[in-house]
C-alpha cells in the first residue's frame, strides 16, 4: 500500500517535533526511519487519523510512543517495560532503556534491535543477543545517564 511520491516525507510527534521520516506505508503500520537512521514499524493506531492523510503526525510526544510498553524479544521473552529513551545531543534515537528492577538492573536496547511498535514493542534479536550487546550499547553517549536514572527510579527488589 505504498503511496507514490511520499517516501521520505517527514514524520512528526504531537508537538510537531521531528521524529523521523517515512520509509513506506503498509496496511497495518508505517515504516519510519527514526532520527538517527534506524527503521521501525509503528502501528497506524499511533498516528493521528490512522496515518490516512498526507501528514504523518504521532498522537503523542515522540518518546511516549515507546514508554511504558512491554518489550518482547523475537524468541518471545518479555524483558520488561520501556522506561526511558536515550538520545544523543543531536536528538538521534540511540537506545531504549528497559526494565529497571532485577539483579542486572535496566537494559539498554539499541534502536537497531527495535523492529515493531504496536501495543508492545517487538525486538529483532533474541534475549541473549540483547544481553550480549550491553557493553556496546552502554558506551553510547546518551545511554549511560538514562540507565543511571532508570536504576534510581526502579523499585527495590525483595
């Protein structure tokens, strides 16, 4: 269901701030290339007017599309809710911060791993691949601070 001539059209959030640009439209979702270059499928329900018109505007602020949604790996493991979005100084999406509790603390999930956003978030790799990517993800400039803030907000473990 690609619409001729709208590839690369801007995608904005509810406040009109840049979120990314259109890669293509499909029946159930919009493929968006986020600020930072990572492509993510986002359900049409997250867009004003179900993304039926020429303007592609989210129904919420950009980060809120992700926050609070449970994150599931391709192998079906729920690794917790998205509690923060880490961006670099230019606003590029770097990682989702997931969880916050547990022995290992929050996880940094690179946006390259995020495949789809519906009522929850689906990741492309397995849980083990997400855990293996922690060292590299934690080295991204915007991620370390987001992880510290998420760990401070996490409820104590019993």
